[in-house]
């Protein structure tokens, strides 16, 4: 388990070195996504974090970090 934690830590450091901050437009979109899902679907907080995190990773962060 410790080895897995070290791998995740190493990957996250690499990501955060390339992406210092999340642009304001992305932050605002994610805030709106969170609020809309909370109001319209009455989702649990964990589900909301999963939804926002999934969008952030798949549609923005991975494309920015691993762009060639």
C-alpha cells in the first residue's frame, strides 16, 4: 500500500508542477455544475464531488497536462 501511495504522490506532484492554478472560467463552471446537480438531482455531497472531479480530470486536467 505504501508503494501505491508513493506512486500517486509522484504523479500528483508532476501534475501540479505543470498546472499551478485552475483558470477562473473552469472554477466558475465547476461551481455551477456542483450547484445545478445539487438542486436538480438532490445528489449527495460525495456524488457531487465525484461529478466535479470527473469533469475536472477527464475534460480539462488530463488534456492540459498530457497535451503534446
